[in-house]
C-alpha cells in the first residue's frame, strides 16, 4: 500500500453481490488501469473524478470495514476512496437521491445502517465522507453527455506525441474567451487534433469549456484559460 494513498487495490467484488444493474469496465487515464463500476451512476461518478483536476487519485471498492454502533457490529463496503491534490482523503458512497428520501430516516433500512456505519468509520479515522447522488452528477441537460465526450477525447491524446500544447494554451490565455472554431482558425492547432488537445488540457485543469451543462460541445463552444474563471 502506498504511504500517500490509504487504499490502492480494489476489492474483488462478485457482480452478483451488487445492487447495481449495470456493470462497466472503464480505462482510467489517472490510474493507468481498468476501473470497474457496478451501476451507471458509479460509472458517471468515475468519469467526474477523472475530469476533476483537484482529484489526484481514486480507488473504487477500496475496502470492507466494520464498526460498532449502539452495540451492533455494522459492516460496509465503500464505493470510492478519493485523494485530492491538497492532501485531503475522502470516502464516497454513490446513491440515487430517491433511495435516500426515506432510507436515511428509517432505522430499520439497509441504507440507514450503511450510512451510519460509513459515517462512523470515517469520523473515527479522520477521513472526510460524502454521499454523491444523481443531483450532484447531472447538474444540467448535457452534463453527462459532455463529460463522456471530453473524457473519450482526452483518452485519445498521447502526451509527448510531438504535439505542441504551449501554443494553443498561450493563445487562449492571451485572448480570453474564444470558441473552439476560432482556435482552429488561428492555426495554433489543427481541426483534427483540436478537441483531443482541449479535452486533455481540461482534464489537467488548464482550460474550461463554458456552459457544458446547458449545451452540447460544438465549434461554437467557448474556451477559457482556467485562471480567468
């Protein structure tokens, strides 16, 4: 186990033991391996983590832990362990908001016991805890679609492939907001490489696309240098 990261090896979780109806294999740029997700919601959260430059590392299904709560032994498996670039550790549970509406107030429910167990474990070990829901992930009509698009393009880009990243980044910094089309017209990047390069720079936190929650990414999408936002 890395001294820096608390968890680095996912548990071997049989698909039959999970409540999710969809199973995903996803190549991770950050981790350099295939990650798994047991539901569409978990998959979309993985993509969000991949695109978040403040996230340095994460591990799905990181551990199975037990705590004693009110004299009862409760056991849980966390969905994701996240390590942020600022040194913060966080455990995440990924749930649909509708499942939480009554689950967290009904002491007889599995969700209530899971929440109490996870929250207690994190409190005892000085780790932050977050419940991530569909309301956090799908903040706009095009959020999920655009994240998938950006991540797919970013995976195509190979760093050190004789592509000049400095020129388009410098042009964006000097000119403020400009569209993808305008960047191509400037000649700083070719049309074929443009979205791959921009998506890679987005993953690194160096540029942002505007209004990606509300609109699909096109040549009219504005790009800004990250420090200007």
